[in-house]
């Protein structure tokens, strides 16, 4: 463990040729990319969570239909933010996009298939009435949702940990090696798996709180019970991750040491967890869900703050890694891009506000 930490500390030092001078535009786009993915995590996160809890709290076909109805008008639109995040990354930091999408080709294809299966499950389950057909697609829907949550957490772990970049900023990672952090990592190691499990727990809580906010009766009660159980797991995993991150990722420790004001993000995440518990106990379901949204955002903000200015750190000797400085498009292009990005995102944001204002009612029979 100590040798791995020392190795990572030596390999994740920012190149002395790069400074923060003149990097305001790149920093702005770094923030925009982070916001795109955070919105995706919040919005698609709760409908992934509904998929995870689908078979855990719904006991009848009517209850399963209610769960699907609660996300029916928004689940496919929520995924737009993942496309927006990837497109923004491609525009602002093309070198990081090219390196990451080629190096993570295998898991990206797996994620694509999981999205396809999840969408097919939602659309196909009601086409044939059969004691085999409908339960089969319910299992596919729940399983794909849980695996997507796991993969997204593991993906964040890989980006934060770094990859073995070569002189051309390319890399290849097997799915796993020895499950240890070191110079020859796999996509899956104990750290990325831990982040994946934390993601599953967080989105289970997120989806259960959405369900509690949107339903009545026994389904509502079971959703609140599952949210409470998931909350306990999320607290334990959050405290563990916040404690070990500075130890195994030295560039994050250096960032927080240099900018202590950034501790506001992990503190806010812990405060959001406290808000979830207090709101749930007071039966304030909308407030509990909003606190869950705040938890997802602040945890990702804490990761983005600590990771700055890296996009994809290198764990190879002599390679500085990809940062917002050496992976960015030209300053002129980034500036012109804002003129198109701002009005475009304003239109998208207005559409989403309109859609969500029309899905505010609770579903199910009144208790």
C-alpha cells in the first residue's frame, strides 16, 4: 500500500511546463463539463435508482406499473445530459476525449449495451401478457440499472486514479489485473469497485426517495424503508471514501491542502445526508429528495475540485497526464463556443423545467 501511494505521488505531479496563467477559459469549460455530468447524475440517477428498487419494493404488477409511470415521461430525456456532457468534453478537451474513449472502449461498449437493454425492457415489457415475458424484462430493467450505476462509479474511479498513458497519450486497460492500485491497473480494482458500490448505494437511495415522493400507500411506505436502509450504507461508504481518497490519490490531497476552501464541498455532502434523514423523519418527502440531489452534486463537486486541473492523470513514469491546459482546444475556439453553448443550454434547461412541472403529482391509490 505504501509503495503504491509513493508510486502514484511521483507519477501524478503536474508538468512544470504548465501553469495556471491564462487558463480561465479552460477552467470555465472544465466547470461546464463537470456541471453537465452532475446534472446527468442527478436526473438519470433517480430513474436508474427506480430501476434498482423496481423488484425490491414493488410487489404487484400494478405497483411495478406505477414505478415505471413515475419516470415514464422523463427517463429517456434524462440521458440527453450524458450525451451533452460527452459532446462538451469533445468540443472543449478533444485530446482527453480521444484518449479516454479509445482507452475505455470495452467498458463504454458494455455501458452502451446496458442502456440499450434498459430501454428495450421499458418498451417491451407490456407488449405481451405472459407469466414469463413481463418478469423477464423486469429483471433486465433492474439488472441493467444496477450495472449502469456500478459502471459509472467505477468510471469515475478510473478517471480520478489515472491510467498508464504512453508518449502519444494513449493507453489500454484490461478489465482487471490483480485488483490492486499500482503501475499495472485494471479497469476494476478495489478502489474503483468501492466507488462503484458507493454509486449503487447512492442511486438506490436516490431512486427510493424519488419513489417515496411520487407514490402513496404501501409502495410509499416500502420506498421510505428502503431509502432509510440505503442511507445508512451511503453514510458509511461516504465517510470511508472521504477518508481514503487523500491517502491513495496524492494530487487530490495537494489540491485540498493548497485550497482549503474546497472542503466546503465534502462538508456540504455530509450536511445533505443529515438533511435527508431529518426530512425523512418529518415525512417531508420532496425535501428529502432535494437533499439527495444536493448530496449527488456536492460529492461530484468535491471530486471535480480535488481533481482539478487534471482530466486524466497518468500513472506512467515521465508522463504528466492530460490536464485542462494540454488537452484543451484553442482559446479562440473555446471563447466562440460559449456564444453557441449558453443559448443552447438555456433552451434545453427551459424544456426540462417545463417537463418536470408536469410530473409533480403523486401516483397510486390514496391510503
